[in-house]
C-alpha cells in the first residue's frame, strides 16, 4: 500500500502567550498546515568523514539529522494556517518571536489496535521546536512560502486524535 500525501501531516502550535508574545507550549493549539501544494521534508544529514589509519578508505559517520522543509502555503484568508503564517510575515517576526512548535504526524503509521468497526486514533508523531522563516509572498500564485527548520532533535512519540484535535505524548504507545 502506498503512502498518500495527506497521511503525513505537519501541525504548527498557533497558541501565542498573551504576556510574552511567544509560542505557548503549555496550552498548544495544533493547527494543521493544509493549504499547501508541496511538502518535502529534508532530513539534512550531518556527517563527518574520518580517515582511520587501519582502514584503506575513509569512513563516513552519520552524526545527526537536522530536518527542515519549505512550503508554499496558498493564501486563504480566514484559514487558521494562513492567518498564523501571515501574521508572522506582516509583523516581520524575528528572533524568539519567529520560533514555533511543530508536530509532524504520520497517519500511515497507526499505533493502536481499535475495536472492530472503529478507526485508529493513535499515530506515530514527532514534536520539535522550530524556527519559521518567511521567504516569499507571491500575489500572482497566491502563495506565501516559508521554511520550517527544526531547532533540536524531535521528540519521538505519538498523537491521540479526538474530535479532530491532536495531543502529543513522547515515548512508545501502549494501550
């Protein structure tokens, strides 16, 4: 079975703390980035070449991944994903105000065993702090393109979906 484009879903925490103006991690509001025409997650592998004296050829060691993606969001005023990204653009948010929280849900990877007749409600997910960089507002194509760069290794866990909302938990799911 092939994985469909809608099964890998990036969510941005759009909750902003009214006192600090920064992302509110204590009371997240997970908004799916849905009105985009492309999603290409680059793992950006960080490697190091070592030329050990006992080996004829150098060895490449994989040190870590630094995931990121760039996406053109179609501008639909009133859509939660667009309104959040446009506010970052319009107010030219930089530094700590450009930081966000991302939850990447892999809906093709269920973790639960639902009862017969029920649907899966728990899925593999990553959560990470990230930086949003606005690159381009193209009024002809009606898109606003932005980059999402993970600021640390993602927490690996799962999300529970209830009434369209998600809740992330780190670790392995057990029923």
